[in-house]
């Protein structure tokens, strides 16, 4: 693994085991990461499902110049270069699908049921909420959503996203820390899923 990939791995170490565990448990759909960046967490999602249901894994990221509102990280074409290096280093080349578009542009035409949606776009609440609303429609009953990087930005209060997603059936809070929240969609709830 190269130096840059290693830096990314260290930054995400707390979320990595959680992402891997969730991917191992996920079934009945595909796994999608919004904001797959350098592919560090994507690697853990991929490895996790290899230990479980071996679901298809997708990473979505526009790789356009972008300053993360939350962490202030700078992303863009160089991030994509790091992704390509990491796909090779982690043995994911040709085994995961990368969609180079914005999450909000992909959602309307997405057709595959999602068992686990991992969100790491680093956006503030006002930008993230409509993206979550668009993507929750694709998550299966008993599906999981993990939203990370919440701690970076005071505008992204941990408590706001679970409250926002509750009317859509995400009533079970499986995990909540400063930097990540994981919600489970209960079957049979009166969600507005259409
Ligand atoms: C914190 S980084 C993700 C790090 C990544 N999870 C990893 O493990 O390497 C945030 C990423 O979100 C992406 N991003 C920003 N806006 C986005 C959007 N609207 N849709 C999808 N991805 C977006 C950025 O391009 C950036 O690569």
C-alpha cells in the first residue's frame, strides 16, 4: 500500500471495523458507499461481504474538485488517482463498481435494492438530508444505513439525521458515536417508502 493510501487507512481506522462488520451482516441487496473517495472504507465493505453474503459493492463519487464542508479535506481528480492505486493494492480491481457521479444524480435512476448504504460525503446536514431522502427509497426492509464523519462539523449534529430518517422506518439506532451513526430499517413499519 502506498503512503497516501496508508494515511487514509489511519484516518478511517475507527469506522473500518464497523463498516466491515455491517457488510458481513448485510444481505438481500447490494452495498453502496456514497463518497467512496480513496476507497479505504470501500475496501472494508468489500472484505466484509466476502465473509458474508458476497454482495455486489458500489462506490459513488464525482471526483470533482470539492472541499469537504465537514472536515475541510480537499478532494478531486487526485482522490481518484489514489482510489485507483488502492483498488489495486487492496485487490478490489474489477471486483467493485465505481460510479463517477454525484450521489443525488444517481439516486433517481438507481434500480438495485440496497442492503447497506454507507454515507461518507462529508456534507453538512442541509446538503446531506435530501441525498439521504433520495437514497432511503432503495434500502430494503431490514436494511442498514451508516453515516460517518458526523463529528467533523457542528452543523451536522449527530441527533438530527436519525430524527430525519425515523419517518422512513429507520427506527433502530444500532450504534451512535461522535463520528458515526448506524440505523436499521424495521420491517413492517409505516414508512413512506414507495
Ligand atoms: C471524506 S471523503 C470520503 C473518504 C472515503 N470514504 C474513503 O474511505 O476513502 C468524502 C468524499 O465525498 C465525495 N463527495 C462529495 N460530494 C459528493 C456527492 N454529492 N456525491 C457523492 N460523493 C460526494 C468527495 O468527492 C470525497 O471524495
